[in-house]
C-alpha cells in the first residue's frame, strides 16, 4: 500500500474543498444566486459529456474532462477573474502559476506534474481538447445570462462588441455551437 | 449541423442546473455550510482523478467519471436520500427510476439510453467501475465528518456499527482506502 501517496492525495482532496467558496459573477439559471467555482466546474464537465459530438475536431473526452474539472482550482489562491473585468489581463498570471504550484504541489510529484501540464495546456488553448474545454467555459455563462435577462452583460453594462470579442473563441471548439451562440447574442442584444 | 440534438442538449444542461439546489446532510470541510449535490459530484470526480491508482481492479476512468458526475441527478426529482435515514430503503427506488427517465429523457435518444445505463450500472454496484465510484461516494462524507467533529454521525447519533455497515463497501473498490478508512473510523469512535 502506498500510504505516503494516499496521505498527500487526501490532503489535496481536503484543500480543494475551498473551491466551493469561490463565488463567480454569474448566477444560476433564472436565479439571483451566484454560482461557485465547484458547481461551475461540475456543470462544464456535464456539458463536455453531452456536447462532445459537436467538437470541430476529434477530442480525447477524458482529457477535456480533466481540464474543466481542474481549470479553476488556481482561483482558490488567485480569486475569480471576471471575463469582463477590464482592469485585469486574462493570460495566465504569475499569481495563478504560483497558485497551481502550491495547490497541485500537495499531490505526489507525478500527479503534480500531470495537473500542472493539463492546466497549462488548457490556458494555452491550442490543442483540440483545450479549444473545446474553453468553448464550454465561454458557453455556460451565455446560457445563464440569457436566462437572467442579460445577467452580467446587463449588470455590468457590457456591449455586444465586447461580448462578441470575448466569446468568439467558441468557434474554434465548435462551429455548430458558435452558430447557436451568435443567434442567441443577436437576440439578447436586440440585433435581430 | 444537428440543430435538433443541440436544442435538446441545451434544455438538459439548463435542467440539471437544479442539482445545485439539492442540499445534502453533510457539510463542507471544517464548516457549518451544507454541501449541495453539484459540489459533491465535482468533488467525487476530482477524487476519481486523484485516487484511481488505488482501485483493486483496473478501471475505465472515463466511465467512473461519468458515473460520479451523473449519479445524483435523479435527486432533482426524488430528493437527497440520507445514508443513515432508517425510514427509507436505499436500493434504487421507483421514484428514482422515473426521475432518471424524465431527466435523461430530455436528451437525444442515444444519450438518454447511455446515461440511464450508466446510472443503473452505478446503482447496481457490480462492475469494477461502479465499485470504485461507490467507494468515492462513501469515502467523501467520512473525510468531511472527520473534519467536523463527527459531523452527521454525531448530529444524528449514528453508532460505529451502523457506520461500519454502511461504508464497508469501500473495501470492494479499494483495499488500501479501506485500511485508511477503518483506522479513521476507529479514531473517530474512540476505539483505538
Ligand atoms: Ca474562471
């Protein structure tokens, strides 16, 4: 039995419980209740299972699941970065990299490396898996905002052009989901 | 483009948002805040990723992930069943099966069938994947209760023998996790 590994893994499992306290700007469907990062990550994982067939390119579903399950864990230390926060840049920051090293560093070394690599691949957004994972991450708040009379777009007065710019990466992961998205955005912003 | 499929899938993605409102009896680590089913499911998925190497038998990790991600979705209609509720039986009830048919039935037919099959395989608990998924589902509240001065065991006055009986299935999924669990239970109930 690998007792030492097991103790490190349990410590990590306990540490990541904190993701349940990281509040996002977006709210649940038809709701005033903010979503937290753990709920968000579960929802993205379900979306991967359900929508994988719409990926532009063949994808390793297990890898995409790993990406969406862990993608926000760095926010335990670094905090949630709101997509439309203009004061922050959104490329993975030093702060996030230090967080990844600390939190994934709780695990046995081979798992530390695996999780950091997967997180970096997601952040980079170049592989087919990362593109699809990012498509899910962009799509989910659109669906939520649509159910909440514009949600964060209305609340923070975000323009159609800004939203379009931020979410157009959806196209890289799935053309069919992008077609749906553009028609939803047009409707939301009264451009139909 | 499969527009019809996509619309059904989006409807399902919206419907399962309700899992975030299903409150469990157990609480977050070192906390008074109840956990909800979506957070719980995310946490189990992370545990699968981290602990898979401790499975007694080789497992298809993707399938185990599917199981833990969807295993509680029926509770949107059927409600949370508390492990130590003596007034309910815990084999999958008619109510849960009807819930599975309604909720997974929102999806395109091939996905409806896939999700019901995976949920039933989990409930049955016989395959290697189901055994390991159930091991995660039994383990997580033990870790939480240990961090909360006995948590639900103390709150609902559950005896060592009852806990032991309910969680001994952990052994079927992982001998090494079971060894750890028994020593934790012995400590929690002052049997060392
Ligand atoms: Ca984020």
